[in-house]
C-alpha cells in the first residue's frame, strides 16, 4: 500500500535532482549543486540567476546577504520563506561569482523548464535581469520590474535582484513596492486567466519568447 505521505511532485523533483547530479555534460560541475527549496505546492516561484559563495557552501539558494533580504521582503507581505519555492536558472556557482555565460544558461535550461513543469506555479518572479531575460528576452529591468506579463499560462513578475537593492536605496524602495503586489496578483490570478483572450504560444528552447505579453494591471 502506498505511503500516506507519498507526493508525486516530491518524487518527481527528487528524480530531477538525481538527473542533474548525474549529468556529466553540464558545466560548472566543480561546484556544488544548488537545486532549490521551498513549498512544492506554492503559487509563487522565485528564480535567480545562479548560486553565490554562501549558496555553494550550504547547497541552498539565497542564503547569503541577498537571501536575508529576500526573507525580509517575503515576511513583509506576511508570508514565510517556507510558503514559496526558490531556485536559480543555473544550478551551480560560476567561478568568482561572475555572471553566468549564455552557454551555461542554455545547458541548465531543460532542467529549469522541467522544474517549472513539476512545481506548476501560477506566478514566476525572476530576480534580476538574467533571470528576467530568460523569460522576457527584450525586457529591461529598470523599465519592466514590477510589471506583469503572460508566459504560457503563468504570470511573470520581474523583480530587481536583492543584491542590487542592497547597493541602491531607490532600487530597494522599488523592490519593496513590487513585492506588495505579489499577494494581490495571487488572489486575482483566476480573474486574470479568465479575462485573457489571446492564445499564448508555448515555450521552445532557443526561440524568441514572443509569447510574453504585458498585462496592464498595475
């Protein structure tokens, strides 16, 4: 008899993690795998670009200074870190915390896409321009953060990376204002979905993601 604690999502994520660990074709294998963590039934998925030094040490996403700020921002909307799921596009730390290379993003793309498919969130919140441009190639973080877009059947809410907010007061203020929108968007997701008319073409790797359509909601 199956265990009452059996979870198809949890099992699928563990299988995906194992595939990642065993894929010797992936770049950055000298670093630790940082798969992601959080509520597997979350409505909101936060996605950064790649792990940093502290994340590599602990094998957990967003646990350094940026992660501490992310935790505070989540608490600021009366949620807990455990209520959401947090991951990165690239699952291993680039040397010296450099930006991830296009070929590294491409190599890990299929695993991120599978992770999104399994988690099936209503809202994806990319943190920073690299993550944002994965979903919205023509977007600009200074112009489009805090706005919402359709991507397949999910809403994309680009956000400034917490690291940028730690460096600039104005970015911090804008990020806080954008975070306040998250519970509102979750609450109204079904309304947004019902009101949507245009069909969105599905994601295809290495193809311009023209499906993303901005929603004029805020």
